[in-house]
C-alpha cells in the first residue's frame, strides 16, 4: 500500500511510518493540513491516515475538501478520546473509519488493510485469480499452493494488478504506486518490473496483458477471448 500520514505529532508520525515501512508499505508523511491536503487530492495513495488537529488546516477541512474534489481515496481518522463526538461529523464528511489515541500500531495496520479492501470491493485479504493467490495481509503470493518469490516492488505490481483483475491499470497509476512523486524511478522502471513479474507467471494459468499506450491487465488465461 501507498499510505499518506497527515499527522503533526512527530513521535506518532514516525512510529506509524516505521511500523508500516517494516510491513512493506510505502509511507509519505505530511505535518500540516495544507501540504497534507495537496498530497491527498493530487497524490496517488491507497489510503490516508488523517489527524483531526493539524496546523494550517484542520482534519475537518482536509476531509471536506478531498470529497469536494471528488477524491475517492479512503481515509482513516485519528481521534483523541475527548474528540469522539467529532468522529460522527468526519464520517458524515466521508471518512471511512477512525482509531482512538492511544492506539496499537498493529491494529492501525489491520484497519488500513480493511479500509482498502472495502474500497476495492474485496471482502477478504486473499485474492484468487486462476491458480494464483495473493495475500494482502501477509504480502505474499502462491501459485498452485507453492510460494512465489517476489521482491517488494514486484509484489506491489502483482498486488495492484490482482486487486483490479480483469481491468486495465494505467502505467501512470502503477508508477505512482511504486515510486510516488519524489522517487527517482526511471521511465522504463514499470515495464521492467512488469516483465519480471510476467516471467515468474510463465507457467501459471494467469497472464499480464499489455494494452499499449494504456496500461496492464492481469487475467486468467481461460478468460481470454480466442
């Protein structure tokens, strides 16, 4: 997952970043509402972690502006115990879930996975496409019951394509998910990673189809039109 954390408490932000990074996620930090809102609306993130009390612009304003700009990115709100009444207003504004300080970092990660699954229309963390299984919780993949060895970014390619199996994912979306706006990824990086994953799926009943000028689709070979 690409996660945007908008939190002005350095201790909390760094603890969340460390936990999610160790779990294999890509984390971007913003410490005020203005820069956080800009990233949330124009960045390509799987989920946003949003504190309520922020300098520059409140979590309420960030949440409202995101939905006014038709940003569909799911949002998990961080709230203090004395702000519990505020959760109703934030949920009404379009937040997807909330967690109360102090919180367990493991619970936070689990809630983020659940929020992104719901957003993608996935009831479970296990995606099956033909003989391929992609486990979003353990960030692992199996082919006909055998582990599939993948690097971190290779898994992110497969995770993204499997989450949208049967639909084309744009090259730009893949690039932003893999490298973000500030990463020094090369123009051919996406093609190289897709090629690597495609080779590892050579003997599986699934395939990655290239739609030139558009993007890539993961599908079962049995679903291909002959």
